[in-house]
């Protein structure tokens, strides 16, 4: 059976007092649209459901993406990272370890 994924990309608007701004200030709405396009482009629409999300409580590492099943939290996501996540996680079933950033983890490196 083919693994199905639910993806939540934070597009929250939070005041700067929440540790470095919000995902929306860091371009998450553009990333959401790009991710939707990549999923369609790779023929993964039946396998990957893309959702916008309110705060995922990972503001320091934003923009953030939560992938279910597995509760994989990606952080500090860029356009290039989306391409890697699509090809490695959604097509091959292997989470991209170097992009995993859970709340409270270091954002260095």
C-alpha cells in the first residue's frame, strides 16, 4: 500500500514577541503555493495532501512544515528544501534528516 501524507505548512501571523517573528514574515505563503505546484508537477496529488496551518509552535525555526504520519517537523525551509522534501520524503519515503528542526532545537548550521 502506498503511504499517504498530510502536510501542514505554517502561515501564521504572530507578533515579533514570539521568538524571531512568524512563518508568514519569512515567506511561508509563497512556499505553500510552490509546494502545491511541486506536488502536482511530480504527480503526487493523490499521495500528498497539502494544508495551510496556524502556528506549529516552531517559530524560531520557521518557516515550518509538519508531515504526518511520523510527526516530522521541518524548519527554516527554503525553496530548494521543498524540492528535496518532495523527492526524498514524499517520493522515496525517507525523511530529510538535515532539515528536521523540532521546537527548541538549535538553528545553527
